[in-house]
C-alpha cells in the first residue's frame, strides 16, 4: 500500500472538501457530502450528530500533526480506534511527531 498513490487517487482531479476545526452556523452538509474526497484537519472527527448539518459526516483523509496532544488534534491512542471505525483511508501529517517538539 503506497500512501503517495492513495493520496494522489483521492485528490487528483477530484472535488475536495477541506473541513477545519473552526465553528460555523452555515449548513454545509450537502457541500461536504457531495465532494469526492473529504479531508478533516485536527480534532474534527468523530462529528457529533448535532453538528452533522454544519460539517457533514464522511471523512476520507485526516490531516493531523500527530503531536499526541489535545490542541494538536488529539491523543493518538484515542484517535486510532476512531479512524478505524470511520474507515479513514489516509492519515497525513507534516512532520514526525518529535521533530519540532520542545518541552
């Protein structure tokens, strides 16, 4: 399984919905769900039922810094079961978990 190929297949020539952790009161459900690929950043899944009309529910790619802290997207040991349950196809991050860590 080649992550670069998976990413390419999910993104190239596709309509992509990028959902961040910010709040909205706009009903974006149809826009998100109509996208070919849904990318969620940080601590944005699982989507709670009361928020699905704002953020949709489907997720294909999770973009997470993997820093293993709440502010960066959550604790990895808690997120992995959620990602599996939600059938996430790919988890992306920008750097190794300890490369830029300062105690």
